[in-house]
C-alpha cells in the first residue's frame, strides 16, 4: 500500500508531547539523566582534588564557590544523582541476572529505589548542612 | 562461487559482534559493581567533609587508605562515565562524523581528568 491511500485513523505511536510517560519509563530516563549529571560531577570531583593539591589561596577560591548557594545546590543535586544512580544501578544489576523482570516486581523495586533515594538524600543534606 | 569449501555461516562465525560485542557491556557492569561500595564510601566521606578546611581536606586525601580508594573511585567512575556517555551519544547523535568526534572527545576528557586527579592525589600524599 502506498503512503497516499493509507488509512489515517490508525493509532499512532506515542507522541512525547501528549503522552504521559509511565512510572518505569520516567525512572529509566532519570537513570540516564543522573548518569550524565554524574559524568560532569566526576570532572568536578577531579577538579576539586587538583585544587586541593594547589596552594591554600587557589583552594580557598574553589571552596568559596562550594559554600555559595549555587555551589550547595550543585553539591546537593550531585548527592541526589549519586544516590539515585547507585540504587537504581543495583536494580539494573539484578535485572542483568534475570531477577525482577515482572511488571509488578519492576514497579515495586522502582518505588523502593525512590524511597531509599529520598531517605539517603535527605539524611546526607541534613548531616552535611549541620557540619558546615 | 566459493573458492574455499566453507559455508557462508562458517566464514561469518566469529567475525561479527559475537567476537567482541559484549566487551563494552561487560566492562560497564564490571565497573558498576566496583562502584557500588566505592560510591557509597565516597558519598558518606563527602558529607562528613562538609565544612572541612584546606588542611583537613589535604590530610584526608593524603592518608594511604583514602589515596587508594579515592583514586579507584575517580578512575573507575570516569571509565564507567565514558562508557555510559558513549551509549547515550550512539543513541541520539545520528551524524557519523559528529558521533565519532563526540565519542573521541569524551574518552580524551575522561583520560585527562583521571590522570590529573591521580597526579594530584599522589602529590598531596607524597608531599610537594
């Protein structure tokens, strides 16, 4: 059948603009997004160590950014990304061994990852801010 | 005509992705498993270092145990990161030239920062 006389009323594949992604799809995308964020974060971590190997004054400049509002948001976001990617990564490793593929199990493990990430991130933020 | 007597399948076997196609997947998982304890250790350490000054940070980085674990965390982390970014680039960048350039850039940047961090850690630990 040519494109011209194809019926137009057939269901279309989901368009991202009008299609609300299911819970599991959102987690999958968040795993990628946090992975990309952590890649940039790894460069930041390497830069931190390089500055620490420098003089007192150069490290002070780096440290003053970390202590700023933007710096704290970056570090806080970095910790959230790390915890989510870590816990969801463990979920991925279970899948690699063939466990938890049923939709019901994937949903449950997804919610566990969300809960554990929330607790770990909150705990890290609270303890971190108290120590400053 | 086939000049040798092997079948098409026989000649193709071992030449396709089956030869080394799982290497990327395998190293990504291997580094992931290594990073589970390393990332957990580093996250806790980072929180405990909140508010630490120059001398405290250097004393922490320079202790032998931390030197080893921190180097492992950064180097394995960057390796895992560049493997993951390669997959993301392969998924979304469809121009062959741009795709190759980005993958090469990501790998070079990862190696550069990994080596810079390693030298920095050694310098702090051994004085300089």
